[in-house]
C-alpha cells in the first residue's frame, strides 16, 4: 500500500458477531474526505433500509479526517455516524473532541466501522496494528470515569478511551459516548450499548505523513493563528482594551487584566492578550466566568480542551463542596455541558437563587455535570430538562407515574434546591427505572406517551423546533432569521452547525459584519441586524448553504466547527476579514492534492447531498418540504400583536419561509417543489449510483 498523505490509508472493520477484524483501504472513500463523509458513505452502501438503531444490522462509524493528527489548529474531532435512536431512526452524526481522534490517527486508522453485536460485553483494544476484542464484564455497569480508568490501567496512562455509561448500556435513547472526562458525543451511546460494546481504547505511535514540507505547514499554521479569535471565533474582547476598536459583553474573548484562573497554583492572570501575541492565545477564553458568572474565577484551575487546539474552551473547576454530595470536587465542561445539568434543578438552589452566578448554583452544576457524564446521559441540547419541566409544571408526572413510584421520588429535595435530587434523576433515567425513565426516550416519544398538550409543540418556551422529528432549536430563527431557520431544518437532530453563529456572534458591529457578508455571499443583504429581519433573498440562501457546507466540511476534515471557518479576524488592518480559503490551503498542503476553496466546498456539498438522499430513502418519500422540513408554530405565532419583519421581533412569516425553502433547494440544486435531490444534482456530484437506487425505489423527483 502506497504511503498516504493526510489520511493514514487504513480503515478498521470490526464485526462483533463473528469476532472478525479486517482492514480496508481508505482510498475507496476519499471522495467523501473523512469523518462524517466516510460515515455517510458506509451507511448508504451497507445498512439496509428499514434497519432500526439497535438492530445488529446497524453500524456505528468512528471517523477522523486528513487534518487530524497534523497539528492544524482545532483538528482533533471524532465524528460518529449511525442511525439516531429516536422514534424515526434516521441517519445522524454526533461529535466529540479531546485526544481520542488524534490518538486513533497515530494508531494508523482513519475510521472504525463497528458492526454486529457481541454475545457478551466487550471493549475494543487498539494499539497500532494490534487490535483485539476484550472481555468487558468487569467494567460493564460502571460509570464512564471508572471504565476509562480501568481501560487505561490495562493499556497504560497514555491511552485514550471512548466509553459509554449505564445509560448507553441500557439503550437509553438519550445517551452519550464520552472521552477525556468531558468531551461527549450525544445520541449514539445506546447504539454502542446495543452492540454490547462498552469502550474503545486507543494507543498509537505512528506518524502522520503530509504532502508538503514542515516549514510550509508552520507558515500556514502561523497564518491561521494570526487571525484566529476566541471560542466560537469571537474576535473582539468582552471588555474595552487599548488595542481593540470594538468590544462586546457577550464575547467569549473574556481575558482582561485582573481576571484570573484563580484556583491555579499560583493563580494565573489572563491579562490583556493582544491578538498579535500568539503566546497568550490560550488565555483569551476564561470560560468559567462566561458559563458560571464571576464566582467561577476563584474555582477555575485552568482551561482545558482538545489536542492541537489553542483556544481551550473547557473550564476545569475545583469545588470542594461537591464532595458533600458524593461526587468529585473536580469537574470540566463547556457550554451546554454546564447549563443542562444546572437546568434539572427546576426550583433553584438551597439559597433560593435561580439561574447561575451563586455558590449554590455552582455546587449544583458541578454535582450534576459529574453525574450526567458518569452515567452517560445526553441532554439533547437541553431538551430533556425542558421536557422534565413541562411534565412537572403541568402535573403530568403525578398522572402518569404509578402512585408508588411517584411517592418514592424525593420531590422535597427538588423543592428545597438540594443537589441530592440529582442522584435520583440520573439513576432513574439511566437505568430505565420505572415510568419516570421515559424522559430518556426523546421528546417526540415521551410527549406522545405522556400526552403533552398542544402548547408543548406550539409555545416558544419548550423550543421544539421540529414537531415532526422532535428535536430542539439550535441557533435557529433567532440567529440570522431565515438563515438559522433553514439550517435547523436540514438535519435529523438538533443542528450541530455553528458556521453562522460564529459569524453573527463574532462581536463585530453589524455594519462591519454586513460588509464582510457582502464579500463572502454576494451582498450585505445576506445578513440582517439582530431582531430586525427583512424578507428572504438569494443571498441569505447563499449564507445558509455556505454555513451547512462548511459545517459538513469541518466534520469531515475533521475540524472544530465551534471555531472554523475563520471568516473574520481581530485585525482592523485586515478590515476584520479572516481567510475562508484556509481549509483548502491546508488540504492541498497536507494531502498533496491541490484543491481550490470552491472545489473543496463542492466535495462537502456531495456529502451533504448524500445525507439528504439517505434521509429520503429512510423516510420513503421525496416530499421533504412537508414531511421533514417542518417548523413549529411558535416561530410564526410569537408576539401575536406584532407583524413579522417589525424591528424588535424574531417572529417569522410562514409564506416567507416557504420562499426561503425554495431558494435554498434551488441553491443546492435540489427539486424546488419537494426539497429532494434530483438526478441532475446527484450526477453533477458524481453520485449517479445514488440516483439509480432512488429511482428504482420511486424516490427521485419527477
């Protein structure tokens, strides 16, 4: 086998039923880049229609891309592709950071295809070319923390582990796969559990080859580092700085003189962090105070993150009082990894406070975060806690739970704001204990089972963006209007797309953003000011398409879509422009295959269109417009006394969103009436075989 550049050149296939382990050549998949693309191609080729998530015929693919392991900033991401264990069992992918991805590459693998089902609990041991299926009976039933420790005690401390907790073992639909203690992929933990696969341990010592020179890579890395911002590519500081023309109080560039990692020994001051000082990039994001308020400064030991990432978005805290509730005083997480656990405490905290910002809130958050990750339970972008609140506030739990079960739940602890309630919540859901555990089934299923009212689907409070598929909004119409709404329609779970919000949330004034939008998407009209929306236009369709295509590209290369693309920069002398061609420049250097920005985007468009084709095949209909791309009523009915397109509201108009769908479908080359890929589109992308199969099933638009 010729030495591959960027890719390792090998894919690992493990059949747990037959206990066979084989190797395949990556070259057969490279038209789909890596990561997500590899996963979709395998699922199209190999998983029969009608397969359910927990069937042995389903597969789960762990994939990395040609960038992983090279040192390109923010490139240690693992994409996990399988059927989503929800009511519809459609294709979906989840993602995790940490060091697992890079270690898999150093072990010589681009992907792991896991198929079949083991007869008893096992874990997968990978040390370069040595791959074995090991007995997991000793670690089955343990939390993710102890399971990871046990695997590392066998493989060595330098190994990296992806594991499930009891939630995954018990095939709770809302279960995670986790690595490194705080890097989790939501939604596919139950698929691993259905295969009796507890964990994958990886240790590698092999090189990653590249097409260009080390010097060229260093130069390009320096260029990327010179325009990179803070978490979510926020490029202005949160407070005024001498070097900054602008600042924004919601920026994640939180560093400032007098702000510390207060629990470090000795404390570390974040400081001014001017953008030209690359040695202070890792101090820009003191996300403890962003996620928890000022109180977190005294408890922040440091910022952690993924291999090859300079930004460090995972705040690592030490809160001794957490030990009083039977968990570790140490916790690490970011974003919803903190806010979901906190939101389980419906009645607030012991001191009477609600929300964040107090010591009691911080204690409860650390307790809950530790429990959620150790049990391996997924929040579904905070939807599980909203489902809990709806059922609790509306007296539904007392109606649907058997009296004995209802009375066994310590509601007094919840009412008192006592974090001990969290043990009950996570254990019951993760072990499928009683009727209460159906909160882990997913929003669509539990809302039908417990007969939630119409207001659950139609009220903005509950944020169920797609009432047909049952997933929540994720930077939807509140983010760039039609652009965010379109992005939230296109996947089969909450939209894990941050390309657009990284841009709109950069902190730059709207006038500057609109000027840059004109450079990238053809007109400043691609972007509206927040809550000051205008009607749909083709430039917004360009913005939405670009955002999704880049999201798919990043999950295939694999890059962090919480940081990339670098559309903007901190530098006034660049007119705050970033470099949208950086992905293509790195790709050409690493793989030795010259690609322009447009050519690489086209490769990602192929992957995204395959996702759409898979969804068409799985749903058995071409009518994506009316059967899949459905928006909850609250998006259109909020602010009843205000007309859409009035300044100050994010209310959308039904007719305009239908226009938006049509413009987006046309931008993708899909059928304008149905939103399904056409033969011409599929053949343009080199997927005539997909068109043939869809046509044979009567699933090509007329």
